[in-house]
């Protein structure tokens, strides 16, 4: 069951790399966040506390699955944009690069020296793939909204890594991660509002017009 | 055993137009219409086979050879197909390569016949068809490689045989992804939405339909039957992949034909629910299918 | 006895040119005599090759340092077949009666090239090998220069000469290193050299450079398209069909010396092969000159052969005899197959050029009605090169696929990874090749004639059609009966890897039974097609066929030949996928005013290695050199003395310090 969730997370990464419709992309990131929310419960073993896992799961579901997508939808409603035109790295090369990264992650992650909290064979590769996909999105997309989505995906990947050492990490640090995420999206929302107000578009390439 | 093979051969020859009928009926039901009779495709074929032929001045023997060689190639590919868990009529290691290349031969001669008419519409259709087919080939091979690796055999009869249902135990995620990839390839190779619209009347938006625009009479009958046969071949592979039954015998056969029925309904649903992609998006779709199948293969590497 | 045949196969072609000179006053007889001599030599060589392949025993002559083993026999077979048919083709294509002294020169150098190639594949000594190699290379240079009045021919020939000499230099280094390790120039002494360490790496790298330049592996392919397009068609057939294969022969021979080649050799060859295959066919799609397109397809097919050779090397490194057999058999069979269908296609291109005077595809069209036999034979060649069953291209590509599938089944993860990348790449290449040749056949032969030259085309004379027919028959025969060819290929694989033939027997038997079933399906295909054709013919005779009409133009009432798809438009959608490598440059003219004057639009595709790397580097080097020269010449004599002194001091210091 957990394997299927991990595979689905990776497939969502690939879908995001190919998607040009902003609404669909935001909804997909929300789904990915919700899926990741179920993971602490699925990976639960006897020595962990159920309450701890439940809090983590509910927190992730609420923030990643509902709150942040809601903020994003508000941002794009203000800017009235619907699509990403051809990004800096085209859709097909993004997919191919993402695929290569995923293949390498799955093939070689067994050799990484990691602490023995390894609860599932697919955990580390999924985390690496999601981080890689997030980085690709941040680097190659033109619209600020897509870059924020890339950052969200990156955080999702870091979250999966965090599950690796969930028994060692106290709840405070996990809450800190989620709060950091929330704050970053909030700040980005403000920035996007200002970019849009200045240029009537969310194309970040227009920012270079600001320099002299 | 021989009886079973003969039964499969008869099913292979007789059922494909029914599959097309099922797809059309599904689309009609979803659209709220009554739709044509299920056996309409048979009536169409019979009507076309009775007609004579008109050929254009521009065409040569290539135009007349196209439908004949195309149908012969697809039918020969059918000889390699394993149905219902039983081995195919002809099977050997590496036969799926021959299978894919026979379908490629059919496409090649159809494209040549299209270019023979000297019309820009057929040229356009041929150009698009060969482009999308070239991009679909790696995806098809990757899906079949996933099957080969999961079952440990190299022939279609082995990959679709008794080993496949057993392989779901440990290779389930990979096989799911391979099924998705194979479904996308099936849509692309059979010119279905979202790659091509089989019902459009505008030549500029056609791909497969416009390639065969000038064929009529028995030639068109060969082409329509060949297309339905190709759809049946892909449906058979997907049916066995998704609904495979470990034991042999009647249950496995019944599930196999049920799977083809579900495949036809599935294609009809996809065609009713989605719109056709812009031409630029189709390569992205096919590359996406390749990447997903490659990911499935990576999962089986461990 | 067999070795005498081999000697005849070398000597007679070398001498054939002299017949053309001796009887120069009666050109028809002269050319016939030269052709006869060359064909006689080719026949002797074919007989020798077949004998060696059937028995598995090598033909040796110690005194002349010749040795024809099963590996050499495959290549000698291809060389003799193509050269003999080319000579027959040349009697009408480039007849001495029409071209006089140029034809005499061509026949001399053709004979020299063929003799040189036969010498080098039969050599068992590095010196003899290099002699044959140089004779072949220089003869090819003069062959390319046949129409030396044209500028593009001069440029292409010079590029070829420079590249082949760089390659030969690398080969000198290779054999010097091997002699140092083995103690003698004999190949027999070089067998069993240890591959570990620096020696093996250097030999492999230099061999890849030298032989890869001749074979046309990317990125060393840049000289191929200009040279093969500039030469006369039967010379292009010889060059594409067999001369580049001598590069493959060299790689196989040199890697065959080592007992345990390391794994990275196979991987490098696989990577080079895959790149050549994909990029070769992508660049071929962008061409609109028939012969340049065929030359890029040669790059693609050399890539496929390299894939097979890489698999075989990988098999030797990992001790997998099945991989060795399948990889080598695929590569070896593809060598012969490519020689056959590429020559067929080049002969067809020659007929087209002969009939219409142009090689530009967009100026042709509708030639199937004027040249029916050529069109049919060319289509067979096009289907063969696309790897479509039931022809020979499928047989050899299928063997390479079997090699990849064998790697897929192994428990080792990295072999599975090679298969997982290699098989889809090969599938992509096959699909693209079929697309490209649908374009060629469709634009050149089908539809309507686009220009007056195409309308006036005439069918080729029988002397040009007969070799094409023989080659087409060979395509069909090899394609329908590949199982018969597996035992000789297995013998050659055993000879190359110097392993026990019994180890390779089991995989060969399995592949053989599968190949017989491939033939069965191919026969079923032909029977079905024939049955359908017969049924339709009878039915239309009864049901009646209406008079021919014009093609439906969707209500457009004034169709012309120019509304048809051109080669560039056909390939445009596909080339969009490869825009990262193939960057066409368009030279357009802006149309101004309500009644613009006549304008032209022209696209060309620069070769990345040649036009974007080598030419700018050469230009930069030339600029630096001219600046240095000015610096040098404008000064006083004392400055020049100072330069000489400085160089002397530097050399002495280097000698002392190092």
C-alpha cells in the first residue's frame, strides 16, 4: 500500500513537469500533499506512537492539502492567468530530465549511507525524485506561480526525507518545518501580488526590466 | 489444444469489427444518443466489399498495394498474439519485436499510398502519422520490456501467459504503470482521442482518416478491417495484462473476452470525456508515456 | 587452394584499371574488359569467402602475410559483391565512351580501392594492413575527385583526405603500441595481449579515433556527407557500402586481439553507436539532397553496427557467450545487409540523377510512372533500410534486439540498464528511418512531377538496372531465410572472440530456431498479401473499375503539382523534436509590395561537428597563423634569429627537465 503511494507521488512529479495548466497543477500539488499526509499512518510501526503520527498526518493534510492551495488559487485569481506558455526548459526536456533523475534516484539510492530509520525501500528514492522535480520546476518555469509550486514540491520532498527520521525528530521541529512552508508561501503571495500590480503579468522575466 | 488455437484464430478474425461497434456504442450512450447497431461495422465491410473501385490518375501500383500489404502485415502480427493465456500460433523469443515491426510495415505502406495521391491533405496526414508513430515506438517497446522483465520470458506467449498473473504479486506498481503507458500507446497507434479524432470531417484536423481519404470499395474495406484488427490486438494485450487469470481453461478465456469488452468501453469513455490535444501536445503525451514506462522498468531493476 | 582465390581476388581488381588504359582507343571494349577483370576478381573472392564461412577454417599464406578467417570473410564477401555490381553499373552510368579520360581514371582508382580493401581484410600483418589501408584511402580520394571541376567536390575531397590522414596517423600509433607489446607486427603475435592498464586504454582510444573516422561514428562523421554526395553514385555506393565497413573491421580486429577486454570498451562503443544512430537519422530527415540523406543514413547504420559490436564486447567482458554471439551476429549481418541495401539505394539515386539531372528531392516527383522498375527496386531498398520485415534489414536489427533482450534477462543490474536504454533507442531509430524513407520514396517517386526535368525522366538502361535487381533479390533472400546465415555468423563470432565454438552453439541454435519462425511469419505475410491481391483483382474484374479521375482536392478546382507536400514539410513536425541538435538555417527573401518579384527560399542544415566546431576552429587557427606570420616577417632578421634561439633553448630545457 505504501509502495503505491510512493509511486503515485513520483508519477505526480512527472505530471507536474509536463503540465501547463495552472489550475490543474495547483490541484495536483494539493493531491500530492494529501497523499503525503497519509504516509505517517501507513508507515506506522509498533514502536511509534499513534498520536504523534496522527498529528503529523492531519497537520500535513490541512496545510498542504487545503490551506496552501487555497492561497495559491487566490493568487492566480488576482493575476487572472491560466497557463504557462513554453517554459525556459521545454516540457519534453523537463520530462526527460525528470525521468533521468528519477531513474538515477531509484537505481542508486540503495548505496547511500543513511541512518537505520529506513522504513521502506522506496522512501529515499521518492524523496530524492521529488526534490529533483521541485528544483527543475523552480529553475525552468517562467511564471512566478509555477516557481512557487516548484518550491512546494521541493518541500514535499524534504518532508518525505523527514519521515525517515520521524522517530528521532520531535514534534516541534516538524511543526517548524510546516510553519516555515506556510510563511514562505505567504511571502511569495505578497511578492506575486506586487509583481502583478507592477507589470500586469506574473512573468518573472519582466523583473529584469527593473535593473538599469 | 489445437481446438483452442483454432478458436482463438476464429475470434481474431471475426471479433474486431464488434470491438469497433462497442466503442461507437459507448460514445453514443455517453452522448445521450441511441447510436448505430453493434454490428454496423460488419455491414459496412460487406457493403464496401461488394463495390468496385475508382483510382486517381496520379496513383501507381503503390496505391493499390498499400491496403493489401497493410492488412496482410496486421494479420500476420495477429499470428503472434497470445490470447486468453494460451500460447499463440507462432511464438519464439523476441517475437514482440517482429510484432511491433509488422505494425510498422503496415504504417509505412499506408503512408506511401497516401503520398501517392499527390494531394497535400494526404501528405499532411502521412507526415503527422509517421511523426507520432516514431515517438510511440519507444513507449511500446518499454512497456513490452517491463512485461518481459516482470515475467522473465521473451516471447509474447510467455509475457501474456501463465506467468503474468503471478508477476502481479511483486511487480504490481510497475505493471500498473506499464498498463497506463500501453493504454496511451494504444490510443496513439489506433488514432483515437486524444491523439486523433476518428469522427472529424475537417481534413486539416485529421491524421489517420485523411491518409485513407482516397481509398474506396474493397481497399477501404481492407483498411477499416485492418484498423479494427489493430485495435483488437492492443485490447488483447491490455486485457491479459490487467485481467489475467492464473489458471488456464474456461475462466481465463472468459476473463480475456471480458477484458476486451472493458477495453472497448474504456476507449469509448476516454473519447467521450476528453477533447483532442493540440498537435504540439501529442509528442509530450507520448514522451510522458515513455518516461512512465521507463520508470516502471527502473522499478523492476532493483 | 582457397588462398589462391583470395590472391586472385586482390590482384585482379588491382590490375583491372590497366585494362581500361591499355585499350583506351576502343572505350567500350576497354571498359568491358576492366569490368570483366574486376568481376572475375570479385567472383574469386566471393568463392573464397563462402568456402571459409562454410568450413570455418581460415585460408593462410604465411609468405605473403595473408589470412582470411571467418571474420575477414564476411567483410570480403560484402566488398566483392558491391564492387563487382558497381563495375557493371558503371559501364553505363559513367561510360568511357562519354567521359573519356575521367572514366579511365575512375576505373583505375576503383580497381585500386577494391584491391586495397581486399588486401587489408585479408592481411595478417600490420604492415600489409596499413599498405592496403593507405591504398584504399588514397584511391578513394581520387575517386571522390572525379568531377573535380566543381568547387563542392574539391572541398569534399580535401575534407576527406585530411580526415583519413588523421585516422591513418592514429592507426600508426595503434600498431606501434601493439608491436611494442607483442614484439612483432604479425597479428598472430598480437593475439592474447593483456588489456589491463594504460596500453589497452591507449590502443582502444586510438583505434576508436582512427577506425571511427573511417567508419563515420559520431562525432567523427563530418566528412561523410559531403564526400558521399560529391562522388559518382557507384563510387558512393562503394564508399558507403564497404569502405566505411573497413573501419568496423579494424575495430573488431583490434579489440579481438585482447583476451579480456574491459567492460568500459563495450559501453563506449554502445554509447557511440546509439548517438550515431539517433543523430544520424535525425540529420538525414533534414536533408533534401538524396545522396546527402543516404550518407547520413550510413552514419545511422554504422551506429547500429556499433551497437551490436558493443554488445559483443560487453559479452566478452562479462563472460556471456550468448551476448557475444548475438551482438557479433547482428553486427556482422548488418555489415553485409547495409552494403547490399545502401548500394541499391545509391544506384537508384544514380539513376535519378542520370535521368533528371538533379539530386534535389523537391524538384522531382511522380517518377514511379516514368521509371517503374527503378521505383520498385528503390522501394524494396527503402523498406529494407527501415528494418521492415520480411527484408534483410529486419533480420540483422532483430539479432541486435535479441542481444539486448539477452542482457535484459541477466540478473546483473547494469546489463539490464543497457538493455533498457538500448532497445527503445533502436526502436526510435527504426521508426525515424521508416519515416525518412517514406519521405524519400513519397516525394521522389510518388505523386506528380514538380518540375519539367522530372516529367522528362527516362528509365535506366539494363546495365544499370541489373545490379539493382540482384541486390533487391539479395535483400529479399536474406530477409526470408536468416536462419541459414546463423551458423557461418556463429563461426565468425567464435573466431573473433577466440572462444570455444561449442559455447556459442547453444545460443546460435536458439536464435536459429527463432529465425526460422521469423521466416515462417514472413512467408505467411507474403501469402496473405498475394491472396488478398488476387481476390481483389478478380473481384474488380467482375465488379468493374471506373475510369481514372483526378485526386479529390476537397473542392479545390485548380490543383497543381506544387501543392504537394515537399520533403522539408514532411519532416518538419519530426524535426521539431530534434531542434536541440538539428538547427536548419533558412535564407528567405522578404516579399514587398503588391506584386512582388520572383523570390526563392532555401534551407540548409549545418552539420554541428563540421560547421559549428571544426570550420570555426580551423578559421581561428588560420587567423592566428596569419597574424603570427605577419609578426614574423615584418621584423628584422635579428628577431627571426631570436625566435630560433628561443625555440632551441626551450627544446633543450624540456629535454633536460623531463
